[in-house]
C-alpha cells in the first residue's frame, strides 16, 4: 500500500515538471514570434518610409525632426558655424564655401589678368623704346657733377628695391611657378626653391617695410604736388619730344607719381602681408568695409569671419603685388636703359651737371644757390688779414 502511494506521488511530480517545462517553452516561442513580427513590422515601416519623398519638413525616419534634408545641407553649404570642444573653433564650420570661390578666382581671373598686365607693361616699354629710343643728354656730358642723393638716401632706396625684387620673384613663383618649373627642374628642385622663397619672402618683408618708412621720411616733402607739375604733365615731361625739358624740382611729376604709387601700394601690400604673416589676428577688411559703407552708403559685408578675412587678404595682396610689379618695371626701365645718366643718381649719387639741368633745372638752381650762400658765409667767417 505504501509502495503504491509513493509510485503515484513520483508520477504526479514528473507530470508537473513536464507541464512546467512545456509551458516555459510555449511562452518563449510566443515571445520570439512577437519580437520577429515587430522587427519585420519595423523593417517594413522603414522600407515604406524610405520610398516616401520628404513632405512638409518630414524626412525618412524623421531623423532630422522638423528640418528637411535640403534645408540641412543648405545650411551646411552656406557655412553655418557649429560647436566643437577643441581649441580651434574654426573647425565648427563643416564646409566653408568661400574657399571654393577664392580658389576659382585666384587660379582663374586673377592669374590670367595678372599675367596680361605684366606682359602689357613689358610690351609697352619695348614699344616706347623702339619709338623714342634712349633719352640722351642733349648737351652731352660735362666735366662737372652734382650730388643728387646722399648715401643714406641711396641705402634706403636699395634696401627697398632689393627686398622688393626678391619678394616679387618669390611671390610670382607662388602664383605661377607650379605651371612652369616642375617640368623644367623637377618636383624636388621646385619644392626646395619654393621653400627657400617662402622664408625669404617672410623675412625680407620687414626690410621692405623698413625701406618704405625711410624713403617716405626722407622724400615726402619733395614729392608734394606744386604748380611746376602742371606744366610737366602737359608736356609729358618731354619724354616724347627732343629739345623739350619742362622745369622740375628735385622730383618731377612723373617721379612723384611713382613715389606715391610705391608709398600707397606698398602700405596696402604691407598691411595685407602682415595679416598673412600673422593669420587670424586682424580684421582689416571688415573694418575697412564698415567705413566704406558709412562713407558711400554701400552694403559691403562687415561681419567677416577670420577665415574670410584671410582669403580676401590673400587676393588683395596678390592684386597689389602685380600692380607694384608693373610700376617698378617702368621705374627700372627709365632709371637704366630708358635714360642716359639716370642710374648714376642711385649708383654713385653724383649726376652729370648737364643731365641735372635738363631734367631738374629748378632743383639745380636751388642747389647752386645753397652752395653760393655757403661759400659767402665761409668767406665772411674768415678773418681779414
């Protein structure tokens, strides 16, 4: 009897265990089926959503909330500034569209028209030489000279001139070198040449700026316009006619034009170059545009980012450099090949007296009068015997 009771108890427990296991399996299967159905439903929803075009600001999956895909990328393309945790906050701009415009202008119209300007200047000087020839000293060289420039004046001139030649050549290499030199001397030599040019350009810039200050201080009073310039301009300085020499003081109207072109062009070149040497520290163009808007009622942009300032600085620096190259080419021509006796002024500092009388008669009269007064004063100071 007891054995039968124990057998029934074991059988009941086995049945309960089997039922429990079976129930657990049923629940798990139901859960898996529901999860699979939910996943399939989600996939179908995504597939259906992906086939629907954005409408009323909605996008597939609603990933951007109420912002459309077109608006999102339009904002990115326009240079919207985001937030970054790194020190360089410029990295918050994903796409800086002005960079594309800068590159297109620099490698397109700027390079093209700059080359035309330099070529036109050279051709113009060659034509002038072919038609006019070298401007000679019409009365021939005399046996007397007069001091044209003191050593300090020549030092300031040559410091400015030599530094500008190096700056000009290295700058032209940056603008045009990659189109010419790699094919002639190879990539490695071109890279080395450009690197050396970069260092020279950066450091000799200070010599150029120092020279500008020197010659401005020494010569500005001689380059102020006066009445004698009108006659010189009307007669074109006698450059197109022989036996015609309009009177001039230490500097004639043509030289004054060169002086102010170099001073103003050099100042603009120096300011833009300074901004490039020390990037992201200046706001020259934003401040300048603000003053222009106030003066002329224009609507130039003034809220420029530091990167936009750099891009405009680079373009303006190149434009002013080409302008200065053209001016200096004309200056070099007339001071060497174009006019007999002109180079002596910056060579030895002593010029032929006949040359000085023909081109700077009023200045010669002033210098001779000063010399005469010094001699009279010296004679008066000597005690009578």
